[in-house]
C-alpha cells in the first residue's frame, strides 16, 4: 500500500533540500574581508619537500583602525554625502486658526508666536507660505460660543467660517493647497467631537452623517484635503462615498487614523475655544489608548480600505514608534502632527534659556521624517522653512 502523501514516511519535502556541499576554499582567494573574490587563479600546489615563501599580506578586518566612522563625519561635504534623511519646506503643512471679523489678530497665550487671524489677515500668511515653499495651509476654526449647539450643526453651513476662508484664499492663491479639519468639537457646546446620547456617549453614525455634510461644504468651497480627526468608525468610507457621489473626485482625504487620547492637545483647545466647553470630560471612548500599537495598525488598515489617500499619526514625537510601524506596514503617504503641546514645550524651554529653539525644533522635525513621516503638520512650518533656507 502506498503511504499517504502527508505521512512521515511517504512525503519528505526535505529530500528535495539536501545539505549542499561547501566547495573547498583556497586561502589565497580570501580578500581579507571574509569574501571569496573568485577571480583569482588557485595557487599551485608545491611538490613534496619544496620550500615555499608566502608574501605577507595585510589583513583588513571589520574593526578599528581599518574602520574609522569619524572619517565620514569630519567635513560638511562628506556628512551631506551620507545623510539618510532630508528635511525641507516641502514636508510642512502650516496650521492656522481663523476667526470672524476683519483686521483682527489675537495671540494664543499658551502657544507663543501663534495667533488667531481674521480671514483678511490670512492673506499675508498664505503669501509667506508660497515664498518659503510650504505647500499646504491647514485651517482650524475659532467659533463664537453664541452659535455653538449640542449637535454642532453650524459646521455644515456652506457659508460658514471655513468655507468662506477657503473661497477667499483660493481666489487669491489658487496654487496653495488648503486642508480643513473635519470634526465637530469647535462647533459643539459640550466640546466633544460628536452628538451625545443621554449618558454623554458620542453617537457614531449620527455624528458621521453631520461630518459628511461638513466635508462636502468644505470641498465645494475649494478645500483640497479634508482631514477627518473625529475618530468615528466608518467615517472615511462615508466621506469618500459622498465625495464621489458629488463628483468631487479630486478631493483628497487625510485621515487622522491613529489619533491618541493624549494630554498634549491642551493649548490647541485653548486656541479654538473648546477647552472650557469640554471641561473635565475626556475623549477616551473614541480616541485611542496611548498604550496601544497594534490597534493603530488596524485603524490605519480600515481607513485605507475605506478610501483614505493619506494617513496620520497624532501626536508626533511621543508616537514615533507608531509612525515607523505604519510606514513599514502600509507604505502609504504617512503624516504626523507635531501638536500644540509639543510646540509649547519647545517654546517654553527655549524662552527660559534651557534649549536652543532653532536646533531643537529642527531636530524634532527631522526625527519625525526619520521615523517615516512623509509630511508634518507643525506650527513651526514657517520658521523652520526660513531656517532651512538660511542653511
């Protein structure tokens, strides 16, 4: 009886994988680095009793002093030759805060150097972006508390603050990319990113329906990239379907795919005026647990399947391991947000003379690129682009 194919005696795959015989290696063909060069003729075997003289040949091993890494660090030109990661203005997206009015500019106290602008004062900012080569301006609204509602429905107004800003900017600077945040927290009276039930839980599908209307209003006004930051399940697919139905086929989606429930967002909430609305509540029922990494990959995979063109990890520096895992796993355009708390820490330390602001800011941005980020949302975008231009 013939043995079964899968039996130990009848089917032995290793029969087809015998251990190869290693050919004898002539010592004279060894390069000294452990490689057999193979292009040298074998040394003749001397007759018995003959005296042989072998020329001394230096052995260059993988060790000091033959190997001196500092050789390549000695001069600027050689350091540049072997630099593995590039950082330029092309990699930056500049977030700005927009409020109603004309000729109005208000500083954000917890973010030194950052201001809230009325729409007309965004024009010089846009010009500066183009001068420095920063390709995208990201718009975040500062909404009058008097028009905030529990459902944040003002976010869907085609003549709302962000759509009006987008139209005015595109009219004057058509070549500048515009990104808008898709989220309800600036518009809700409670500061959460969606519609609440009676227990205070954010309702997923009801929130997504409003987000779709918000994104359509933004895209129709000229926003190039809609960026859902709400972390509702299925919202990327809903946005993509709605954009396709509306024939807005060129609108990109940058999904906040791995957005963590982080403590680094505080100054941003001050800037958009949602901190007081949120109070002591948190967003842990929809933003991710800072302890998790595998979950981030699942979230990214879902957003890609649903039609995201780009994915994002937020915050930045404390989550570079996530950036690397995402880039390695998916090879998708991957962005990172250097959030308000990261920016504020560098500002505070440099203001006290503890750190050199320029050096540390550029180092932090370079670290994000090194981890795999294709681009960075950063409040340092204009400063960093200027520093890089100076050399």
